[in-house]
C-alpha cells in the first residue's frame, strides 16, 4: 500500500474565488474537473470561473458549494450503478 486513497471517478480540483471577486458569502469551494483544458474553469455546479479569479486549494477551506457536492454525489452514484 502506498498510503494514497484512490477515489472512483475523474480527478477534481478544489477552487475558491479570490477575495474581492465576489462577496464573502459567495466564496465557496467549487469542484472543477482536473482535465479542464480551457482557459476558463467550469465547476460542476455550472459556475464559470475566469483565469486569475480563483485560488487552487489543497482541501476544503470554509463552505463547500452545495450544488457542486450534489452533482459529484449524483455522478458517483451513476458510476457505481453501472
């Protein structure tokens, strides 16, 4: 064992909009597919984040985006069912 937990599904990045971009109540942790190849990031919830507007986090910090969590749970359920 290498001590690394392998999660099913695609790799996800956790990002949070920077201070000053939005108000504090909207600075939630979004889940973004790590394979996002374009210059803008599209979170699972549909939020589009422009370059330079977000920080990449090494884990959840503060409040997670409820819609991102719900989408990731749905995708995981569908993946396990197939």
